[in-house]
C-alpha cells in the first residue's frame, strides 16, 4: 500500500514537472499571464509530492517490508534502525529518489522565497529546473523504480554492505546531494538568465545564496566522506584520487570558482561570461560525477552501482542538459553586454587568476580520471593515480594558496603592485619564519615544507582584512571570507603534517609485548570475542602509554552474516596534537596478532579545516541575507 | 565457552570464496629494520597497483597477492635494489597498469603535458578579461 | 568574446561525451594480462610439493617440445572446474606442468585425488614469487610455452570446453 502510494506520488510529481515546464515555456513565449502565475504553485506542490515519495520509501525500509525488491536487496530486519533509515538511500534507486526529492524541494523553495528577480527570469529558472527534474523522474520511473515489488516476498533481505553500516552513511550522501542539487538550481538560474538575456547583478544576487548553500554542503559532504573513508577502510589514508572521490571534487572546484565569480557579478557587474559558464560547468561536473559513479566504466573501491544500461540513460540526460546549455551559451552570450572592466592588479584580477587556477586544477583532475578510459580505447592499459595528481595539481594548488593570500588584500578596479607588497609583509614574514623554524627543528620533505610555510602565510594573510577594523561592525560576510580562507590554511597544514610526520609500525605482537609508535608505547593486553546487533567480532584490548598516562583502545575484526563479510573496525584516539590509529589484523598462527599502528600528528586539522571552510561559507550566507534584508527594509521605508 | 570456541573457529576458518589459507609472507606485514629503507619501500608500495583489487595500491590492500608483492618490494629494497629498478621489473611483467605513476612516453605525453597546456590556454583566455585596462 | 572561443566549450563537451559514451558502449577489457607474452620464460626453480611428483624449473621448457604451464591452487574453485578440460588436453597429448600457488601438500594431494591429475611436474610456489615473475594476476591461468622456452599464449581464467581446441592448436603451432 505504501509502496503504491509512493509510486503514485512520484508519477504525480513527474506530471507536475512536465506541466511546470510547459507553463513556463508558454508563459515566456506568448507572454500570457495565466501560465506564468501557475508556475510557482506547481513548483511548490511538485516538491511536496517528491518528498512524499521519499518518505514512503523510508517508511518501507524502517518497516523492513520485504515485498519491495529494493528493501530485499539492501536491507535486513536485524539491522539497527539508523541503517534501515539511511539504507533507504544507500543504493542506486533510493539515492536517485533522494536527489529528485531535494531538487523538487529546492525548486519549491525558490518559488516561495525568491522575490527580487524579474518575473520573466524567475519563470525561466523554474522552467529549467522542471526540465532537469523531468529527466530524473523519467530515469526513476522507467529505469530505476524504487518501489518495484517482488513476489513471493522472501523472509528476510540480503542486508546492507557492512562497510556502509556506519553513521557516515546517514550524513555523507544527503549532504553531497544537497550540494549537487543546489548547483543544479544555480544552473537553472544561469539558463533562465541566458534565455531572458538578463545576465546582471540582479541575477547574480538571486543565484548567490544557492551557490553558497550548495558549496557549503559540498564542502561538508567531501570532508565527511574523506573522514569516513579514513576511519572505515583502515589504511590511514584520507584521499586517494580515486575516480569516485574525483567525481565529488570536480563539482566542488567549479562551485568554488563560481561562488567567487558570482560575488563580482553581484557587486561590480563584472565577469558575466565567466559566471554563467562556471554555473554550467559546475552542473556538468556534478552530472558527469553521477554518471561515473553509477555506470561502472571506471574501477573504484567506492563505486556502489554498476549498471551500463542506467549509465546510458544518464548519458542521454547529460547530453540534453549540458549540450543544450552550452549551445544556449554560445548563441546568447554574444548579445549579453560586457560588464565593467578592470586592471590586472586588482581584486577582480585576483579573482580571475583564482578562476583560472581552479579551472586548471579541474581540467587536470578530469583528464587524469578519464585518461585510463581513453587509453583503453586504444588498447593501452595504464593506471593514473596519486603520483600523477600530486605532481600535476599540487604546484598549481600551492599557487592558488598564494592567490588566496593576496586576493583579499587587493583593492577593487585598480591597485598598485608596490602598495600590495607592503601589505604582504606580515604574511611573507610568517611564511619565511615558519619555513626556517621547521628546517631547524623538524625538517620535513620539500613539498610539506612549502605546504606548511604557505599555510602559515595564508593564515596571517586571511586575518589581515580584519586588522584595523571595528570588529563588531565588520560585515558578517567579511568574517565568512576570513574564516573560510583560514580553514584552507588549517587544512593545508594538516595535510602537510600528515605527509611529513606520520609514523607507522607494523608488528605481529604477542600479548604483553610493548610496541613503539611515535610518542606512544602500545601493549596488546588480550583478544576477546564480542557480539553486536548483527555482527560478531574479535576485539583486541590495547593499552597505549605516553608520558606516564595510559589509555585503552579496542580495534576489532568484525564478521557479518548478511551478507558474509569481514571488516576491520579501527580504534582511533584523538589527542590535541594528533591521532593514534590502531588496526587489528590476522593471527599468525603462533599466538601473535598482526597490529597496524599509526601516529598521525595534527591530522585532524584536515577535517577541522574543512568544517571551518563550510562555517565561513555559512557566515557569508547569513551575512548576505542580513544585508539584503536591511536593504529591503530601507527601500520599504524610503 | 562454546560461544567462545565458535567465534574463534569463525576467526580462523577460511572463507568459502577462493582465498589461500597459508599464512602471509613474512615481509607482507612486517617492516624493514632500517627506517630509511622502510620509508623507501613504503613510498614505492603506495604507487604500485594491486592487480587483483578494485583500485587500491598494494600498501592499502589485504589481498594475499598484494601481501606477496609487498614482501617482494621489501626484500628487494633490503637487498639494495633501487625503487625504480623494482618498478621497472614489475612493469616488465604487468605492463604500465601496475604503476600508478604513468611513465612519460608515447602513450602518456598528452597526460603529462595537459597541465602546462591548460595553464597557457587559460592564461590566454583570462587575458581577454583584462584587455582594456582603462575605460 | 571571439566567436570560435564561444563555441569551444560545446566542442570540448562533445569530445568528453564521446569519450564516456565510448567507455560505456565498448566496455574496456578489465583482465590484467601478462606483458611477457612473446618473451622468454623467466628463469626459476621450484621445489616439489606433491609426493612422487618432481618440482619444476624453467629448464624443463627448453627441451624442444611445447608444453602447457598451468598456474593453480587447491583452494581455488575455478581450478577444480577446469580440471576435466586439462585431463582432456592431456589425453590429446599435450604435456602439462603446474605451479601450485600458496598451497599445502595435504590439500593439494586431496585436490588431485578428487579432480584428476594431468600434471607431469608440480612446483611449490608458497609466496607467489614465480607467479609475480610471470606477470600472472590470479588463479587459474595457463601459459603455452614453445620448445625454446618462449611464452606463446596466455589464457587467463579457467579453461572452458571451447577453449580446449584453441589451446591444443596453439601447442601444435608452437613447434
């Protein structure tokens, strides 16, 4: 019953999306008032219906309704309720339904909240959003029905992949999808603006909160994904340039460039073509990412659905949306009047350099990810991995860090190079001092040395815009910029420390044998069996001592029966200056147990920096919203 | 007590799928005594691909063949071979697939030149944003 | 903006689309093959593992007669599945030697008893050293070696009924 209701809601939502698109097209073409007036309410109801469908699917999972094929294939009655709930989107069909739900709700939110944009542009935007939604509804209804029944209903399901039975599943996919969908809204705005030839500050101000919101969630989603993989997979690494990881990074790079561009367009009416193009590129990257992860054309440890047939459907959608948008761009951008111009040494110039460097990194990641595929087409089998990406993108990323330090200190329109250099005294001094101190006290490799010195320079430079200002009257969005850039510096410092100072110890330890790792002495006290809700495990009790203080860690080797899998649950102790990461391996048959131990100084800065970046974005978002409200209030009283 | 035995049996039983039950090679899970050599070995292992895995380096995989490749790398480094020689030996047998660091050659020059090309093209495009310095 | 520049993104996208569409409709061969096909068999010597069967060395493949080298293990399920085909090849006159990967004597003897024994010699490769030296990426795999010790053909995976003819022909032509 619930499944049928969910499916019906999905069909209705799809029908409304078609209607929304038709009304928008009719209203714009013919200029008729009624279709135009209908678009907003339709968008709101469409979003609501999609949410009903998603709620139905979640209800089916929570109830472990084994007559629905998706529940059978991905769930099990003995699972903890959190993973039944999150398992609703821990598979291909459910995650696509989550996508259209967020898309529908976002469209409804635009319909309700957006008041400043000219009516025509808003209608064009909602029409574009309906077009995107329609493609995904079709995909769901014809190629990925989440509500398909199975008869006869089996007694129990196949269970959820144990690697996914983790709070990370409840957090990582929804945040990423909110990010991707937010970008699709920005894309709809860009298409709407191109269609109505209204590429200007008004359009940028309307689009900006959506870009910021999407970017915040993408940042959080990627940070969460990195940390989840770090503690779940048990190899102590946090990024592997894996195709699925790259698929989430590419939209983020484009969205970062877009978010800087849209501010220039909103406040200075510059970078018009860049902003529209970046909105299209960001959405293309999120769609290509969706495609790569689900189609099976690239091998990855994270790929969760391999289905070439569905891949073909997404490919078709890709061609229509992106090809259409790029053709529209080419046809219309020439008639969009160029914005104001500026000199090279200026804030706008710095932002162009920022766009350029981010786009180059994006290009490198895209080419590196797809290169093995292209080579295979020519019969050559090769692998492209971290050595390539680090060597190719690393230096450019460091150049970007310099640009990030310099940019906020530049004046708009035109600035003087000499004056700029004076402003940079403190950051340069900080970088130099840090580098020298490191070389003397704890010499790292060349690349981490650069990384840490630049991080110090960036940290000082990012705080400089606040110096000399009345902090209580500084706009919140300036604080946002400071915090976000500071977050990058913190994250970079964490990455460099992890790369330079991690120590690793592998040992087959007997009970009671002391093992050194970093500043710790670790002893295996014993192994005992433990049982969980749907797993059993062998748990090691480790005592780790440092400077007279001891703590206990309990890494596990876990066995699941539905499906039959073995996972290793690492035990991590977080201190102020790093993490002690412990993994239990196999017994060696002679009473000793394999232990893998890492001491990772300051590694948590990586993800703490990521959270800071997102926080900076949130401060900017709130700051802009408050500024808009104040302007609107002032205009109302004027 | 029975439950303990059952769980321990579970721990040491070989899985139903095709996996060897012989113990891993000595150097698969043991570090070399010389820290400098171990660091060399670790850096090399992080860039060699596990040929039986879904996209992992031999440093990150628990597959027994990955363990054997780690043992091979460590024993050769201990014997004094350079990482480049070991990588070349493996590439000779498995092709470029086994190295995550694609060698610069006829098949990969577009890959390695792409960053430079992108920078140049990007700079040229960006130049047009500044073309007129004064209004 | 210059006209050609405006259309470049669309062209680039078309190129990107062609690449991913190609990857989708012409799925790449995921099998990792040895790069030594056509090259001489690397030198190796392996001790025996099964009682009554000699160990294996590369010299055995330079005696002037093409031989089939089968890489297998008793813990490998497809290896059991391909045993009948190997027995058939042996009956057709193909000399077969084997390398047992990460195996133990009792398990191996039991495997041969249950599935048949077409092998002249079996080498004991406890740590996959020779497997790595050959560029083999799993079990089972079979190599056709010509009389002068050159690898002529690599068959990845278990030998199916329709593969028998191909392999027998390769052995014949390798003379």
